[in-house]
C-alpha cells in the first residue's frame, strides 16, 4: 500500500523529533541533578582538585602553545595590512582586541572540547559500559554526586582560567613578534593597548563568554558520556558528538553573545 | 600520581591563571590603580564640535601624553560640547592655555593638544580653558572648498 509507505515515513519523522526532544529533556534534568550534587563536591574539595588536574592542568600545554602561536601569527598578518596604511602602531590594539573579545574565549572553548571534553565523555561512557556507575548505585553511592558533579564543576572552573592564560600568552606572543621581528617600539605596543582596551567592555565580556562556553561544553561532554549507548560503538559516537556539538555550540553561542555584548 | 603532586600542579595552574588575569587587567586594559587616581586634577573645556573625540582619548602637550578625557557632555544652554580633562598633577598649565582637537596622522584617533600660554597663574582643579579650537571636520572643509570654488566661477 502506498499510503502505508508514506505513513511509515511520517512515523519516522515523528519518532526522530520525539527522541530529539526526549534527549533535550534528559539533558536538562541531568543538569538539574548535577546542580543538586554541587554542594556535595564543595564539601569534598579533594574530588574537585583531582578533576581540576585532569581537565585543567593537562589541557594547559595545548592552550599555551596555541595561544603563543595565534598571538604571533595575528601580529604578523595584521602587520601586512596595517603597514600599507601607515598604521602599524595600532598592531597591538588589533592583536589585543581580537584576542580578548573573540579568539581567547572561542579557541579555548574549542580546544577544551577537543582535549578535555572528549576525554570526559570517554571516561564516563566507559564507566557506564563497564557498569561501574550501576555498581556504585548498588553500593548506595550516587554517581551523579561522586562522578559527574566534580567533573562538571572542575570544567566550569578550568575554562575561564585557561582562557585568561590563553589571552595573556597570545598578547605576549604578539609582543615578541612585534618588537623583535617587526621593529615596533615596546612603549608603542603597550601604550596603544592600554589607551584603547577597556577592562569591562573588552576583558570582562571575554571572560563572561568563556564562562558560558565552559559551562555548555562541559555539560555536553558529561551528558554525552552519561547518556551514551553502552557499547564500544556507542562510546565512539558519543565522543565524536561531544567534540562536534561542543564546538558548534561554542561557535553559535559566540555569535549570539557578541551580538548582545557589543550591540552591533 | 599521588595526591600531593596533583595538588601542587593544580595550585601552580591556578596561580598561573591569576598572574595572567592580573597582567591582563593592569598591563593590557590599564585598569586604573588607585594611586594614580589621586594624582590628577580635572579641568573643563568647551568646544563647538568635538568630532570623533571619545572618553579615555589622550590629552597631550607638545606631543607628550599628560592626561586623558574623563567625561564628555553637552551643554544645552550654550549649545557646546563640554569635555572634562583629567591631567596628572605633576603637569601644570597657565590659565591662558589653549586646547585644540587634533588628529594623530591622517586617519588616526583624535586627541586634545594643549598649547600653554604665558600667564603666571596656573590652572587648578575645576578650572576652565577658554581658548578652544574645534575639531576639523573633513566634510565641512570639503564643503567650504567646493562652495568657494563655485563662487569664483
């Protein structure tokens, strides 16, 4: 029957839509459960510090290297354009504003999703696949409080810290290229920056962005791990989804936040 | 890895982040330190047109930066722009100093240049600069030029 075939298609669409919504619902409930577990984590800082080591300290190296090179490349590229207008003195402004407003938060969010987010998903997913999470529940240990909440809080704390390090190292990288390679005077580099960069409008907005990105990326990462299909294939897919959805969320939110903050 | 080493590394990480944050606030965005704030005095100047002047734009005398613009408002009685200049206390200027709005380079940012006069009295907190010169508006100059050309013909 032809009608049956079309009804089948319609059913498929309906099923997919409903399962998407169900996932969003599960994600929100999951976030709520994490929030109720945060008090538990604050009372046991050891759990938090261990996770800060895994998501923060271990991500530090890639953040330092990426920040340094982005700052240096930005200085080189901006110089090529600015020198045509005789405006190479504004190089530091170009570097610092791009880094503080956009590149710092966005790159840190993307790198964090790739480096720490995927690791979080894989770890929690494997715990689920090997039934460690169920085992904990059997022993009356709430995995939400003991496993998920410390990882979530550590991620939310680590991302703004990593962002500030990224920003500082990128500006230092730009400084190195500008003064050593391009022959811009040291005083010009700093004074142009200091005269035009605003603490609240530029630096604080960048930090607010990084806080939002950190929250969303870590939420996606722990949820994908907790919600994964407990097979080796499902685990792989969940890890991929963390990186893809996390990065897309960062980029999409960045547009919205920029439009709100800098009233374009 | 034992707990102690992990704690040391996390401590180092947090300290590094704090150093980065302090550097960003002080060295990059020049968040005013309280010491400097007391070392300034404010004077006002009225301009017919301030062009693209903004708050935090520099004030310079003889090319040296001596202060910044702390506020810009509009006087609705005399229809002039009122600019408040924040000048560092170690720089003193005579009361007949003139202020003009200049542009750094052809398309650069605008700033206020002070030209000291010869009076023996000095400007103090709350003082006012009487002799001012407005910003050069490129469109007006071009307009005048075209107008004078068409008059000639």
